[in-house]
C-alpha cells in the first residue's frame, strides 16, 4: 500500500530539485538519472560527516528551505537509550495533515528498544494549520526536527527527510505518513528480526543481504481488518506489491539505490523501491504482527487513486524494470493465472469482469443498502417513540387533578414550617389511604 492521501503532484513548472538546490532558480533541470546519482552523492557526503552532525547542534538553513531546526532542549527530557540500541530515523512527510501529525510523531518517540530520531517534512502545506502543527512537534519530549519546503511531491519529501536523517548517522530509516501511526514495539520487533538473520546478512550491500523488515498492517478509522502480508518473494513482487512503505529499512541499502524515484508522484513509488532492492538480490524479512496502523480518514486516498491508474502505473514499472520481468515472463503468466483462479476470477463476462467477484460485489452493495434501510427505519421508530412520549407527557401535564395538586403543594411550601407541618402530615395520611 502506498502513501499519504490527497498529496498533489509537484507544480507544473518543471522537475523537482534536490533539497540542497531548492530555490536556486538558475539551476538547469535535471533528468531522473542525474537526480538519483546526486542523491547517492549527497547521502555519501552526509554519511562521512554524520558524526559531526549527530550531536543535535543547530545547522544553518540551506538556500530555498523556509526553515530547518534541530532538536531543542526538550530532547533532554527522555532518558538516554542503551548503547546497544540502534538509532532509527523516522521520516514523516506532511501535506495538509497537521491534525494527525502529532499522533504520528508521538508513536515514533514512544518506540522501545531503539534511539528514535524524527524528521518531519512539511511539504508545502497550504491549509493554514499544518505548518504550525508540524512546528508544535518540536516541543515534544524527544529528538524532533522539522523541515519546511515548497511542495515537491511525496517521494521528494521522503528523500528530503532521508537526506537530513543521513546526518544522524543512524542505522535504519522508517517512512511513516503523517496520518498513520506505529505500535511502540515496531522498531524493536523488526530490528530483532534483522539481527536474527546474522551479522553477514545485516551489513553491507552485497547480494543476499537483508535490506529491510516489514510487518502486517492494521486498517483503522473508516477501514477495518488486518493486511496479513505475504512472506518476501521476489517473483511474486513482480506481480503485486507485498507490503506497505512503512518498514524498517537499512539506511545503507536505501542510500545505495538513491532513495525514492521523485518522478513517481502518482503512486507505486514504494513498490518501485522494493523492486530495486530485489534487482540487487536483497531480501526483506516479514514479522507476522500488525505493528503498523494505516488510517483511512476520507473516502478518497492516494492509495485508492493509484489503484484507479493501476494499468498505467504497472506498465511503467514493467518498462522500468524490464531486466527483472523479461527473464521470468512464462513463470509470471503462470503465477498470475493461478492467483486469478484462487480469487475465482478466471470466469469472465463480456465486460471482462470476473463473474464471481462481480456477483459478490453486487451482493455486498445490496447488503450495504439493506443495512442502511434498516438504520433509517430504526431512526424513524425512535423519532416516532419520542414524539409519542412527548405527547403523553403534555397530556398528563394538562390533567386538572395534577394542576390542583401542584398548586396545593406550592401553597403549603410557602407557609411557615410550624403551620405547614400539619398539612404535610394530612397529605401523607391521604396518600397512604389511597395506596392499595
């Protein structure tokens, strides 16, 4: 699954520039390949100078960045992590999701078994609230940096955060959208899975190494259920994306491939990253626990929009990774057909819709309609009941005996205590005789 809902593409005035060049209007446009090579150079330079930059000192803003601020004294409120704990950089891009960003940051700062460092990238939010919400995260107890930049699109915002995180000299990167959260054991469980693979598999960028670990996804808010993601399978990865973008990624692997492809602003940029990992014979490790929470808070999300453009985006992936797809065409056709059979999608109608899935979807729509009708009927019954109760209460209030009784009690209540006492005793006596 992919990315932050409702984030627009870059403005139509040319390709995005790397973070260090934003705002330098006299720079020539770069091709995607040139940008990728420059990302590797930037990450390499940051890695060499990482130890000097990791002390939390303020660094001067670079041209084109509206504001970059290193962690403040609030960071000292958190006890230091154990020496053996890995440093994990959490990259949180935010475009107009300021109402959620604090919860996302807090879920990162609460991580157990690691030293969390959070980089929030405000990617040109223009809703009037998100910029301030991102800035407010600096006051949270823990290491939080905030970057403000013009809107460059989701892949570029993630790369900007990763470039800043490279100066922390951390071990891992985690990309978390501003409207999602992770469980407090996310980093500990996933880093332990990588450690179990052994020192040789968890270091370097040679063939066969572990590039990342991932987990199951819990759907929340307007969605429900758990995506029980499949185990890593480089052939199945050519057919479908295996897991969400929120994973624990070894920093040196991410830097080695040059980060996200910033031209893929319309979706599937995470799938493309996993394919580039697979092209180097790297592998991911699965943890069968729902440690990532994906929030669907609107009817339209970037994930859903990407699915509507699936054919276009998938064709682009195949063309880009032809060296992966071409040698396995026969196997891919067979596996795809087997998956269609498992989903009862082999039998098609004249519109090329899977008959079983079509009928199931139609029945689901009917059930939703029936449930909505039942809800409306229950609401009508409740309203009718309330009207009847109100009418009976009004009729009761109009009874002469009730009005006289109230007037009598009001008169007795106005009398002095010694005079009122005999009348109250008389009323109690009469009430007692009236009861069966």
